[in-house]
């Protein structure tokens, strides 16, 4: 075999193996994820959250990581959900009490919403000293397109504050829709 033939053979081997590998990596890189978290939207001032969360930012970051993993697993179990984007709004009170609201366009399927609600409300939370911590996860499910909005407006919240002037602060609103 001449040097030119060996080089041609080596190039074929390199390119022949690299092309399928590149296609596999490309397909994997572009695969639609069951849940993509784009942002965390704090619905209270940072100082309030800092005062109320035992362990501060580190405890909240650990909780958000655990919650995100649990939500992704839930979405993997619901692959028939049509692509959607929106918000998972979470309120956490002392004693590991959690409640959630959803604001998705298009709306989540009932089964998906029920499963996500169960996941959010049963995932162990960060320790909260007093009051409640309220935030929203800006996510997309079975899509990579983020929601157009930057703040949530769950229907339950809209219904509860209809005709109210001025609108209540978040703590008051959460107490209205999730009584203690």
C-alpha cells in the first residue's frame, strides 16, 4: 500500500467514523428536553427571602436544584404533553408546607398538571423561618422556547384580585388563595 493509499484509507476511517458520531452528538444536542428552566422569578424582595430562608441562598439553591430534577422526572413520565411554556409558581411556608399554581400557554394537560402539582408539593423544601417564600420557575416543557412573559399571572390569582384596587402584595395574595 502506498503512502497516498494509506492516507486516503486513514482519512476514510477518520471521516467515516466521525460523521455518524457527529450526527449522533448533533441529534442529542438538539433533542427536546422534557423541562427547561429558563429563570427563577423572585416574587418578593431579596431581603425578605434572605430573612425567611434558614441557610439563605445556599439552602434555596439546593432546593431549586432538587425541585428541578423532580419536575424533569415528572415530565419524562408525561411525554404526551404538548409543548408549552410558562410558570410554575411556588409558595413555601414553615414546616415543609408547599403550594403551587400554574400559568402556561397553552395550558398543561390535566394529568400533567396534577402530576407536577404532586411533585412540587411533596418535594422536601428549604427550611423557612416565618411567613412564606414565593417564587416562580419560568420554564418550557417539551419545547426549547421560553415563555413570552417574564412574570406569572395564574388564573386563580387573577380571579382572587378581580376588581381590587390597588392589587395586594404577594404575601397578602398568597394568603387569600392559600389560607393558613
